[in-house]
C-alpha cells in the first residue's frame, strides 16, 4: 500500500506529523512564530537525521555525536527566532519550542514515539496553561510578560500631555 521508505517508517513519520501539527497549530493560532509547517519540518528533519545516524552506525557514540550536532544546529535556529525589541528580548518561548520540537524528533527517531506523543500533550498543556495563569494573575504580567494592551495603555499615558489647566 505505502511505498517502502527505509530506513524511515511511516508510523514514525505520522507521529512526527501529528506532534508537529498540534504544537504548530497552538503557536499559529496565537500568532506566534514557528507554526504548523515549521514545527512539522523540525520534527521530521530531526527524526530523519537520528534515523540515518542509527542506520549508518552500530555505535552508540556515533548516534550521540549526531544528536549533539542536531542540538547545536537547533540552537542556532532557535536563536534566530529571538529578537530584541524596546530593550526586551522576545521569542524565548518560541526558541524553547524549537528546541523541544527537535527533542521530540530525536525521541521518535530513537523509537520512543508514544513518549513523544505524551510529551507533545505536556508541551501544549504548558503553553496554554501558563498563558491562562498569566492572564488570571495580574502580578505575573510584568516585564516581557505584560500584555500588549497593558503596554499600549502605559505608552499612551506617557505620550499624552496633561490637560491644560490655564482655563482658557
């Protein structure tokens, strides 16, 4: 039915696609970087590297080297997602998501697909749960975690001159 894609496996690729799509959907619906396509491609790409590394070598040391290089490369990709705006760093969560996406790809590539699916649920729970917590507890909305509406209101207050008291 499905063509042979050895050394890769269709069930593993499906797990990569599902995990990437779910995490990417959460990010995309909230207008964050690293949406569905990017998330899926990061997981599938990492899975491919790890699977090829396992296929080409019987040595665990070689697989560990492949993992180390993947982690280094993903670190650069994650750093590219972050930016400095108004003296504050933004995109750190998106960079962490990129890092975790690679970890999921490694997990699936090493044959622990069920664990990757469970970890996807944990990631989504953290991304949504902490956001709900920040929205409900005002003291958590400081610094870069302040909501844009709060920031906009503070900027308007700084820019707006006080009303003219001269009476004329």
